[in-house]
């Protein structure tokens, strides 16, 4: 099953509200947020032996990467919004 089939309803809603490009990016942000939540929950149980009270280093790395990806996608959405407003 493709992402377009699996998230058909959400994708249609976002594309209707924001247009095709921004709608797909908005869904991407939702999917990244869901992944970030799951990694965060996993980090509660996988504690670092070196840094007490912090997630394991691999969990910290994945969290940073997902957070960075979300920031980039959000910036693209903002740029598309500015371009549309300028037209």
C-alpha cells in the first residue's frame, strides 16, 4: 500500500485546504510528528548508560534528525505560502 492509499483521507483534506504541494508537505509534517512521538516514547525505556536520565544516543540522534526534517519541511511550506501570496 502506498502512502497515497494509506493516508488518502488526510491527504485529500490537506490538499483541499492548502493546495497539492503544501498539502503533501503538511501530511509529511504529521507523519514526522507521529514518528517523533514514537521515538520519544521508546526513549523513555531506552536510557543512556553514560547520560543518566537521557535517551540512548541512537534515540537522541533519530530525534534530532526528525526534528531537523520537520523544520525544513515547515520552511518550505512557509516559502510556498509567500510565493502564493505574492502572485
